[in-house]
C-alpha cells in the first residue's frame, strides 16, 4: 500500500512540473505577442502621421478647431506649432479629444 501512494506522489510532482513549464512557455508566448502587436500598431500609426512641417487643422470633441504646423505625434499627444506675431508656441492636444485631423497638401 505504501508503494502505491509513493508512485502516485511522484506522478503528481511530475505533472506539476510539466504544468509549470507549460505555464512559463505560454506566458512567454503571450508577452512576446503582446509586445509585437503594440509595436506593429505604433509603426502603422506613425506611417499614417503627416510629415513634420505640414499644415494641419485638428477638430476637437468640443467642436473647436486648432490650426498649425504639425510637429510630432505619439500615443497620447498631437503637437502643433503656431506662430503668433513673431512668437512660436506649441499646442499639445490630447489624442482622446481629437475628432478629425485634416492635413493641407
């Protein structure tokens, strides 16, 4: 009887070990896929961004419009440069408030 319980115990440790290895492999694959998909989305977004120096008009969710020269775009902000008189100012616009962005050609 003691022999049976000992082999059962060994089998459980082996099963637990294989489950942990499978969990580590699965977690690694998931994290790799997640990082890859985030980078692919970032590349696609950057390829659709206007060229720096283009004239842009951004319509916000409260129906106001901001015009200026496109500077850069990232995950959270759109940056436009505006010249008022002789001064240049930058407008940092949160992307979640942008309804539409038109680029002059």
